[in-house]
C-alpha cells in the first residue's frame, strides 16, 4: 500500500482531506502534529517506528544547529532595531526559540532515520514556504528522491506579475515541495508568471486539483441570512476590512509588513472620519487568524472599537472567525494585501479593493500598472486603489446599487466564460487523492 508522510496539515481546515488521506493510504506523521484532534482516523506515529536512540540528538550537532539559528535571528533583529541594545534575545525569548528549534532539529533527525527503516512514497504538507517544521521535512525528502506535495491553504490568484517589480524586488518561489497544488487556472497563470525558483535545480511544478479547504464561501448562505447571524442591519452598506499576513520566511520583512498593516488601518479610519457618507456604512473588521488568537483577540477588538467610536462612526463588528458569514454579508471588501480571501469574494460576486501597503508599492516600477496587471484587473473585476482619494471614490461608486448589481452581472459572465464554478471540498479532495495515487503508482 502507498505510504504517505503527512506534516503541517490543519485539522480545522483540511478535515475532509485528512480523513480521505487516512482512508486511501498508509499515513505516518509526527507525534503532536495536529491529527490527534480528529476521531476515527487511522495513522501511525513516526516515533513508534524507531528505537529511542534513533530519536536522540548528539550534543555537538544540537549546539551547532542552535548556533546557526541564533546567528540568523540576531542579524534579523539588528535589521529591525539598529543600534538598539534590545536587539539581542531576552532569556524568555531565548527559551521560546530553544523550544521551537529543538523540535525542528529533532523532527529532522526522526524523519531522516525513518527513511532508513520505512519506504515513504510521498510527503504531503501545507504552506511549506512558511514553516521550518514543515519545510525541513520536505527538503530532506527531496534530497532522497521522494515525491513532495504542498497543498497550500489559500488562493494566490490576485498576485501581481513579476515584470511589474523593480529588479530583485520580486518574491522568489518559497515553496520547497516538488509539486504545488493550486485551486484554479487563474491562480496557476498568476504564479507561473510571478514566481522564480528559490533554489537552483529545485523547481516546483503546479497541479490544479483545487484547494481542499473545509472553510470556504458557502453559496447557499444569503446576504440576509448572514447579516442576521452577525446581527447586522441588512439595510446598511457593509464594508469589510479584511486582515492579511506576510509569512515569516524573513523576520524583518514580516515585522515591517505588520507595522504597515496597523498604519493602514489607522490611515483608513482617519480618512473614514471625513467621508460624508460614513453614517451609511457598517464597518466590519475581519481579522487574520493570527490576530484572532485568544491571547490577543480581545485587546485588538477593544482597540479598533475605541478608534471607530472616537471618530463618530457606527460601532464596528470585529471578528476573527466565521469567514463564510462575513463574505456573504459584505457588500465590499477592502484589503491592504493580495489575500486568498479575494477568491472567496470572487466566488461570492462581492467586489474587492486592494489598497496595497507602502512597503509593497515601493517594490513596483510603476504603481499605475498594477491596475492593468491581468485580465481581471483590466476588466475591473479586481481593483487596485493607490491612495485614500481613489479608495473613497470606489466606495462611493459601489454604494450605488445599480453599480453594485452591474458588477455582480459582470463577474458572473466572466466566471461562465472561464468555466469557473464553486466546488465542494469533497470533490477537490477526491481529485487530489486520485492525483496522489496515480503519481505514486506511476
């Protein structure tokens, strides 16, 4: 039977996929890898296949690995906090770094030794560009000629093409896996024209089987029903500020993008205070899950509620989950980044605007060209605004029901032309598992 090593899959997002994977294949994973929360599935721990000695790490190797990791972190901190004595790690920060690093080093050793006693046909992971706990396994598998698949957890179809960027300013393809599954042909076209290989000789190929996410837009949920569930006035125009996130492949750029994100929200609210029709708007803050964790959510929620209260707008809805309800209830989405949620809004016929962060625009040769980046931007089915004046012109435009309904007609026609339709997670999961089976057997 085909043996799959699964790591980094999200049980709350990929439940259909994980269950199908465990039904169709022999699945191995690390202890504490997240599959434990699902009931009635069959898999085996890698650690149970090895003697204890094969899981231990020599002191010399561990010290060397820690030295390399700490050197990298210190350099990144110096970039963020130049000439600041706080650019070194505190004791608490070092302990957190130690805990994370130790698990990465240990997992790598476990996986290397597992390959000596077990034949692995494929490694399946998610977001391998964003996590050393997943990326290290993929890279070891590739070194040993084992097929690797990254299923990702969102759509990248709104991305800007590489030729718009200044020299050496584009993002390289950070996926380590040999095969990268994407949701649709629009996403595949965007990535092919955008990304470059990160490591020579280690290029990734795209497959289009559909992203097997359990959490996605539900076409059966009407705007009225979603508004009722979120306790929104259905007669008010619902403007949603959608959260975004820049992955942690580079600490300094990640911190800078999050600083930019807070500034974006502050600037938005300052401009909102002067918008003549602000009383006709209901603002919804849909936070990225990273900002919705229990230890930070209530502080974030209180902060944005207080800011809106000070400028005299309606009390905002601040929410970290219930993406389906938020998408269905929204009349317009505004985001500071090219987020995968734009695919959900695209399927829902909800217009979306991107007001890109300053740090992103600085990498573009001619920002105005972003408005013509591909066919969807040219047809104004996706829209980029470059300043607050353009933003409020677009908001005012879509607050006219005739314009909003015409947009919905245009986007439906485009989807028909491109044969794009909403598919259930089950359909995508079956297609993806069939691909895995054929790849491993072929």
